[in-house]
C-alpha cells in the first residue's frame, strides 16, 4: 500500500496528513505514558525491529513468499501508541530514505498503514482478551484475530480514501472488491505470523508483551506451609483498562456486526469462494514485492455484489465514529487529567 | 554515528547541492513534490519541464544518470499498476492498436506515472545528497517533534545492528540445516522474529540505561544546530519556485 505521489489528489492528501499529524501527536503523549522517558530508545529499537522483520521472508509455496506488515504485531507487543509511532517512523524513513511511498502521500500512508492497522488490531485484541479466559493461549488467539481484521480494515480505509480523492475513476466497487478480497488473504498470512511471533515472545518473556500484561500472576509466598499472596510492591496499573474495556468490547462488537456479519449475510458464499480461488495463487506471488499495492487486486474479475457496500459502509461508519469519538475522548481526558497517573 | 552509517542511497560528495543545509533541501523537495502533484495532468509539457529541472539538480549534485535511473526502479509496482489502469477504468473508450482502452484510464495512468516518477526522483536526489544525520537534524529543524526525531534516529542507528542480528540468526538456522520451504516452517521463522523482538527490546533497555548513566533526562542536547543563510534558502527554494511557475503556466495555458 505504499502509495506514491499523484495517486491521491492534493486536498485528500493534505487532509490525511493533518489526520496523521494529530494521531501522531496523541501517540507521542500516549507513548510517553506507556514508556515514560525510555520512549526514545525503546520505540526506536522497536521501529528498527519492525523495519528488519519486514525483510524476513515467509515462504508460502513454490518460490513465492510474503512478509509481515507489522502493525498488529507492534500494537500487541508494545501497545497501541508506541506501535503507531514505530510504524509511522518506519514509513517516514522509508519515504525519505528509500523513496518508498511518496512524500505528499505520507499522510495517506501513515493513516492507512500505521494508524488504522494498529488501532483496529489493538481494539479487536483488547476486546477479545477481555472476553476470553485469561490464558496465554487466548492472547495468541486474540492476536491472530486482531491481525486478521487489521489488514482488511486498512484495505477498507484505503478504498475510502481512494473513493474521496482517487485521481482515476476506476469504479469504487471494483477497487473495494479487489482490495478487500486480496487483503483478506494477506490478512490470513499476517495473522498466522503475528500469532506465532507473539506466542514465541510470550513463551520467553511474557512481561515484555504489552497485550499480555493482565496475565502476570501475583507472587505467592509460602508462609508456614501455606501459600499467601505476596504484598503488591507497586499498585497494579489497571486504571487505564478498567473502564475502557467495556466500550472497546462494545466497539469491537459493533464493528464486527456492521462489517463482517452484514458482509457475510449479504454476499453470496459462492462469490467469496471464487475470490479466494481466483486470488489464492497469484495474490501470494505478488505479495513479496508489492504485497499491499492496490495493483495486486486489479487483475481480479468483476466479482462483486451491490450489497458488499452495505457491510463496507457499516465498517466505515463505525470506524469513523471510533476515530472521532476516541479523539474527543482523549482530548477531553487529557484536558481533565492534569496528572496522568495510569500507565496504560 | 552518522559517518559510519551512511545509507545505501547516499553518495558522498561536495557539490553545491550536498553542502546546502539539510532543512532547506527537505523543504525544497517537499514543496517541489506538492507543486508537481497539484499540476493538471493535461499539461504534459509541464512534466517534461519538471523532469528537466530535476535533471539540472542532478547535474549540479553530480549524481550520475545511471544511479538515478537505477533508484527509480523502486517504482515498478506502480508502473505495473498504471499499465493496468486503462483496462479497468470507466468512461469512454478509445481503440489503440485494436485494444479498447479507457480514455480516463489512460489519463489516470499518465498521471500516476508522471507524478509518481517525479516524486520518487525528488526523494532519491534528496537522499543521495544528504547524510542520515543531516536529514534527522533537518527534520528537527523543520519542527518535527523532538521525540519523533529521536525515535527515528534510534531506528536509523540501530537498524543496521538489528538487521545484522537477523542475518546472523538466518546463518545460524541455515548452518543447522534449516531451510524454509513452505507454510510448515513458519513456526521456526516466527520464533526467530520473536527472539529478534526480545533482543531488540532488551537492547533498547540497555541503551536507555547507558544513556541515563551519561546524564540523559528525556532530551538529547543539540550541539550542532544547523542554520541556513538567506542565500542558501533562496538557492534551495529556486527549484520549487521554478516548478511553481511551470505549474501556474500549466493551469493558465
């Protein structure tokens, strides 16, 4: 999805640029809350990790291979704010140093690939972790689903941006079908790799996984042959999650209902299977070089149905509400909380 | 550290373009691309003029044409996309050599191709004439939040280290006879990625402690503030202003 210059018109690029700048400002504050003064070295090293891991090739079959996009992985491993920062910095450096993605399209690229994937993945992840039993396995399952949803969500947002400011009049239905069809498949690969990687990290250093923080067990002391809870050394940093859990679960539910359920309800299963069959082979081939470029899907035949737009509109609506709502929420809270106490 | 970590796109040199302060170059490149993007696509000659302007800059920077052209290859995915566009776009169609193509699709393809190529060329020229460290200083000078610049600088500084670590892990895997051939081997690769994350994060913690022990308190001191004289600014901004003139001509003619 590294969008080049001239692909999205100037006003839309500017608008997404403003959006990206706002989100980055929020993330900078949030990351400081997550990591305090360790932010710069830690986020920098995690960004370097994301940059490196995007070069790790995962062979699919017969000489084709894919690689990780990393938004969901970053969100789960280091938290949403730091995740957004890391992926954005990677995109920024790719744009300036490697000419990968246009300078004027930086806003589009950051909005789409850093913010949407990270926020969606983290929202889904948090909701699922709340709902599932508190075990390591459910963290892995949740990261699988979070990554699975995050990639098509980015495709939906790209389609939306394209619908607003695309410079060519390719029918929006075609773009949507192609982008989402391809990215559902890419999402499966991304989800598998993300879940495996998160699982590998949890097995060794569960304390490093931001998303698995709720899993740490209280230290037990054996006093006179009986196990008692050790006194907590520091108060549990739960303030940030306690209230948020509820509405994140609600948002995830509405997203799933609006997008996925209505999508499945209205589109014929045949069409879906055909997309999968048509795309199954050639999509993976393209995945390496231009995994997420919109071109990947343009070869798709016109398998579309008018009601796809229903589900799409639902997701877009909920997404827009989430973004606007969260922005207001954070702004208000920032204003009100003079001293941020929680380390969310 | 910038000296030892010259990135692959950088070409060492002492041309007039190299010695311009980095923030003027960044501003000029960005303004140039903005101007290019807002040019109407029907004014084909304007894009030729833009290319000519960039050619002049490349000449002044003593960047060989072969180098520049090789770096443009990064654009290939979008060239492929642009080639597809006339076939899938809507609108009235025109027959070219017996193939029915969409007129608006042709315009769209031209639009993406021309603007994308010019954008990539401008970025390549910027990267070829500016050192990493200078770029970061320039970004800071352009009021990018200092924390963001710090993160970027850590990413750049340790990017090579982490990539090397990944390479060593690959060599270790391969020397034990492992060869990733399909989906079945993803588990091993993912474990490598996980280990890489842990190593990166722990390295970050060590780096932070080392910084704290040297007196770090949340911000890095700027010891070499980059400044630009009026002459340097006007020299750098000559490019976007020339482009702006072309753009205005493109809109009016």
